[in-house]
C-alpha cells in the first residue's frame, strides 16, 4: 500500500476563502506537468450557502492570461455531480469532500470556486489540498 509520501502533495489553500456568487481563484496556479490526475481534498463550511462549484482552468504557460475550461468527466456519485464545466458539491452540510480532476496534457491549472447560492452567512472553503498522481 502506498502512503501520501509516495505522491506529490500540495497545499492549495490553507486559509479560509469565503464563497461568493462569482468564481474566484482558489489558491495559486498549480504546475501539473507530467501528471494525469489531481485528487482535490476540500474542507467546506457551508453556512447558509448552497452548492459549492469548483472548476479547473488549464493554461499553456505559467502566468498566462489565456485560461481554458477543463472537461469535468468522472466523479463519485452521491455528493458530486457534473454540470457543464464545473464540479458541484451538492451536499449542503459542513464536511470534507474529494474531487478527482483529469489534468492529462496540461502544464498549469488554476482552480476556482463559488457558491451556487450565497446564503445570509456565506459558505467557505476552509482548506484545499491536492495530490498529483499518475494513474
């Protein structure tokens, strides 16, 4: 059995980020060159908001202004669904969720997050970590 030290773990966001009704960068750009999968681990404090949306944007170069929406292909059933070009965590309760993102052929990606519906007390991403792997 492999442990986390066998993969490349990255701290994407270690401080809380308040969710709004517009996409905002979640952490910095992530160099994914040479990998095909990013397993994203999210801590969510939903408060009165609903449906956290996460999308991944591909870039051809670091710090490039052109951002390409990546396909959302395979996700776990139950707490996550695919809707166009974003992942939706529709389990409206505090907790921890994972999302697997195909980064095959990408050099750099930028993650973004927003709330589908912002409540009176906005939800937050409390933490975001990733593990880059070749599956």
